């Protein structure tokens, strides 16, 4: 797979919102769930997803921070990002990534008790689009 820049993958990801976020549970099983990056699609190698403390996502990331993100886009575009998740509980950070659509999921907005922001820092990204493909690796 040819090596490409993060910027070239970011350009392809420009309109992708929903990812399948895959984590590892305590028994070593893979768990995936659809997550919205809240239209924060100016990809710089970091992705952000809101959840709450009591979810399996938070428990799983606490024990196994390695995660995967799978995206599907128009024109047969597929992207996979492998990275490390961090849990952020800082309300100032919440506000940087908050969009009004989130109010439907979190009734008290960025002040929702137990709110957590999951930041995924990419270590690698691959894309496939027909015969075209490429891979970026951090570092």
C-alpha cells in the first residue's frame, strides 16, 4: 500500500461524520458502535466523540485505549484509523467540540452530568477507493 500524507487522507475524509468506533472489552472481545464526530470533519489526526461515564465505551477505553475507527463515504471510499483513545472530562474542551445537534442526546448540553469526550489520536490511517489506496503512519 503506497504511503500518503495525513493531509491527503484528511481531504478524502472531509465529509465523513459517522464512524464505527471499535474497542476491546475486559474479556478481549471487540465491540463496535456508530459514533458521530459532530461534523468536526477538518481531520488533523484527532477525532472527538461524546459519551457518558456509565457506558461500556468509557470502561473499555480505560482498560484498553487502543481503538479503531471505520468510515464509509461516497464513491466507494473506505477509511480505517487505528489509534489511542483518551478520556477528557474538561468542560472547556467540551465547549470546543460541542454542536447544537448534540442537545438531542445530552439534555443538559455540555453541562450534562457524567459527560465524557473521547479523543482518538491516530497512529495510522488507511483508505481504499476502487483501485486507489494509501496509508499514513504517525512518526
